[in-house]
């Protein structure tokens, strides 16, 4: 019978508990209901409005909603699961991010105590800005990018085919495209040593 590594299980429990505790904070972003409403408009009309229908100061102003896919997801979750569904979505995304970062760190044989302290600190610092809004999806896809590169370079698993679908999802958010292109540029070998210094 295999021995249970109590220290490792304790640290994993601490990380998971920290993630659940900090990512469960009920903080409403001032833009939350606007994002849900914009998602509802896309859902009901099955189209993207070329004009801003919600502005008092600039009605019918030309508008490109670059967060439409995220807002559509937020509306669908809210429509079917309510407020609790939005909180569960935020918590789930946070847990997936922490899980992927833990997998990378444990593969690199990080000291388990340092891993617990490091991820506990990262989770606590990240949580105040980790609200239900479209950017949580960018956090998730950015973490997925690093995990895919980790698998390719360190585990010899070629799952690079996942990058194009993730990029297609990221493209719907033009100001966040750099999240996806930065790692591609860096890992492609185009970035010279000392480029970031």
C-alpha cells in the first residue's frame, strides 16, 4: 500500500481552499449588468448591433462590441442559473487557472511548501480584480497558452493544435489579442535573448 504524502495533500488542500475562499467573494463589477444586457441583446437579435443603443450621451453612435462572445456567455449563465451561476462560473474559471498553474509547478518539482505559499499569495492578490466580467476569460486563455507551451517544451506532448482555436476565441476581444500573441512570439524563437530587458 502506497504511503500518503500528508504534506503534499495539506498544501493542495490549502491552495484549493484559498482559491475557493478568495474567488468566492461576491463583488459586483459596476459594468456587470451592462455586460449581461449586451449579451442578452446578442442572444435575442442573433446579431451584433453596429450602434450603441445604451448610451444617453451618444445615442446611436457607431460601436464595435469587442467583448460580445464573453457577454453572450455571461448572459447565458445568468439566464439559466441566475446570480449563483455567475459566481460559480467565476469560481470555476479561477479553480481551473490555479489547477493548471499547480500542474506546471509540480512538474517542475517545485518545493511543495513554496508552491503553497506562492499560489496562496497569487490567489489573494489576484482576487480583488477577479470579478465577473469578460477579462476573466482572458485570464483563463492566457493560462491555457502557457500550459500548452509547457506541455510542448517540457513534457514532449504536442498539443499545439489547440492554439488556433484559442486564438480564434481571443480574436473576438481585440484589445486582448496581445495576451495570445506574446507567448507565441516569445516561444517561436523570434524574441532574441535580452529582448525584454
